C-alpha cells in the first residue's frame, strides 16, 4: 500500500534533526549522553537514543527521538518503544550513577497532536489516549509550542517548561511510588 502523505510536511525529516534541535535548546540545563546501552525486561540489549541529567534537580531521564509523525501508527510505535526503554535497566559505564537502574521517565520528541494533512480528519483524541496510557509508564512527550518554548508533558500534566523549569507536581510524577501494571513491587 502506497502512503500518500508528502515527506516534506515533516518539520524534522530525520531522527537526527530532532535530536540536534533538542540538544541545542537544552544543553544549558541538561547534560546528555547519546546512544546509551540498556537491558530490556526480556533480557534484550537496547540502545536508548539519549539520557539526560537535569543539572538543577539531578534527575536522569531518557529520550526517544523520531522524525516528525505523519501517521497515527508512527506515533503509536514510538510510544510503545519508549515504554520498553522506561522499563529497561541502564548498562552503560559512562553513567555509573545509574548503572543497573531504571530511568525516572522517557521523553519522546517530537510530540504529535493528531494532525492529518489530507482532509479534515484529526486524530487528536487518539493521540491523547496514547499519551495518557504511556504516562502510566512515565513516558511523556516534549512538546514544541508555536512560540518556540518547550514543555515536557506527562499525560495531561505539564511537568517542565523551558521558561519556568520543573512544576510543583513534577516530583510526585517523576518520583512517586506506584505499581507498574500488575507487578506487586513498587516502581523504584
């Protein structure tokens, strides 16, 4: 089946474009490690696109970069991939502080609000549902706003903004103990 959308509609045509943008925008507040090794829950070796350390809070979290989404299936795939990364354990000697630990969260960039270029179809509700489900695993999106500011969105909560930093609710969302799925152990 031939896909009809025009690739030139993508703001970030390659994953590397999205990665370069974020690092350029956030390098004054976050330290980044690229291509970080991890082990998935099933024992598979994974490579997380980036891990960042917030110099203000000391929080580590991961990043999954993709080219801009034009299809609902692309966004669903990246959210599922980010959940797998969130549940993985870091196995990278460059970040010895968190060796063997899970990351607090994963940020997906760019976000997708459900836009469709071919007609009046808008998948905004589906995109919101995917974000809400992913938030249960502490996977959120870094949303680029029209005014150029960035916001880290976890479900429906904005937990970090490029103009003001972390919100008051961020510690509870990033650190709050809770069960993952049907597991009895706490998410720490």
